[in-house]
């Protein structure tokens, strides 16, 4: 998609900004890691996860993604006069940075929320505890970090790590409902 966007910019002689980002939370897709962990906890009373702090996902909260868009747009508009002086279209690729979030946090959120729900909803049932099981093999790509575009850092955009946990918890609550 990025190659096509750059080609479009060059062919039509227009400026294009191509936005690229990693996983955004909350993520309500049923195949997302949190939803899969919730399903496993409810159906099998276990959560399988990749152990250690080296395995996880670079995440960005959707509100932060919007904040980056606003900051960049304001920056771009403020430099519009200099861009108009040049008739050369500009193609820019922005990679939104993410906060690397270990799967241990995913596991902890799911375990806590599922156990809270079971305690509240199924108080009279004696349910087995939720076991946490370390996944034996984890793909190496799940150690990937994302630095993002230096331009975003230059204009003052840095993702808020506390929002990631909020987004994961919102995702978990949705999967439980």
C-alpha cells in the first residue's frame, strides 16, 4: 500500500502522507490475543501466553493515534506556506510508534478480569482456578519493537504507556461481555 501511495503522489503530483501503525487498542476482533485468552480462560480454565518480557506487541491506544494525527496535521499546516513555495509534491511515510507491551501484562489483565467476573457472576459455583501455562514455542517476530518516525518525536508526539493498559482492559471487558 505504501508503494502505491508513493506512486500516486508522484503520478498525480500531489503531496501524500502515508500513515502506518502497529496494533491499536482497544481491539475488539475475536482473533485478537486478549479475546483468545479470555475464551481459553472461560472454556478451559487456563491462559497460555509467551513468557518473559522479551515477547509481546508494540501497541498504541486509538486516542494516541488520533493525537498524533492532530499534531502532525497542525505541523503540516504551519509549514504549508513553505510547501506552496515549492511546486514539488511531498511524499511522507509516518510510522506511529508503539509501546512494547509484554504478553505477561495481557495474561495478568485477562486472569484478573475473568476471576473477578466469575467471583461476581458465578459466586455459588465452585469453579477451578485459572492456570497460567507458558507457551513452549514463540515466534521470534513477537520480540519486534517499533521506534516510529523521528518526525513525530520532533513535533512532540510520544505514546502514553498508561493508555495501553486501559485499552487492553477495555478489550478484555468487551470479550467478557
